[in-house]
C-alpha cells in the first residue's frame, strides 16, 4: 500500500488511541473520585477530546486534497466523524458529573466505565486491522467482539437505571444518574457506529 494511502488508516488508529486514553482517564477519575478536583479532570479530559478533533481535521484536510483514496472518501469521512464522536461522548460523561454535582459514584458506574474501556480497546484493534480490509477474517471477528461488548453495555444500562430508581428516593439523584448512564450508553453506541462503518467498507470492497 502506498504511503499516502497508509495515512488514512494511521490517522484512524491515532484517533482511536485518544478515545482509549479518554476512556481510561474516565475510569481512573471516577474510581478515585474527588468532586473538589472536577475542574482539573475536565481540563485533562478536554485535552484528549481536542487531540481527537485535531485528527479529524487532519483527515478532512487530506480528503479535500486527495485525488484518489484507498476506499470511498465519503466512507473515510464518515468513519472519521463517528470516531470523533466517541471521544466527545466520553468527555460528556465527565461533564455530567460536573453539571449534576455528583459527590459519590455508584458501583454500576464503575462497572460501566470498565466496559467502555473494553469497547474502546476493541475499537482500536478494529482500526489497527482495518488496513487489511481486503482480507477481512480477523476484522470481522473483532467487529463481532465489539458488538457483543456494546450489547453488554445495553444490559448494564438497563440494570443500572432500574437499580437507581429502586434504591433512591431523591428525584434529583435519580435524574442525574439516568443522564450519566444515558451518556455512558451513548459512548458504547458511538464505538459500535464506527465498527458498523468499517464493516460497510469491507462489504463494498470485497
């Protein structure tokens, strides 16, 4: 593969790396949660989100100049946009902790954060393997694993939202945690959207 073509796949891997860093930082932040330190947490998280944005802008600029691309430029642009959404959604989770003035973290949120780290790790593996889209056996297997991880997040979302409803009498607490769980599920969905786009490219090119 030409060096110019490799740029696109390398860009995706680099963007996914920032998603992984953001997911791991979210996990660390809420595992050792200190509400008095939330501003510093948001600042660090925004750096990962901004770095991911930079990768999207680099992709947009390259696609604007490219005469020929290894797959349809519209598909490359869509993957880049959806990949940027992953890091955006992870940042949004921490923003909800700030806006809703969360003081203590539920066990379910910690489990959810673990699953998001797993989703992002699988997504990165998908994008590392994406360069081999014409021999997609391994890619297919990774996409199946990611889809399974997203399904586990769906189940966790239902269990967590039900539990907070059953065990809390504070309506603001219930609303706040439902919003946080919504955001966490959005993160898993965003990972799956990227994988779906990759799968679409495979179907169109094999």
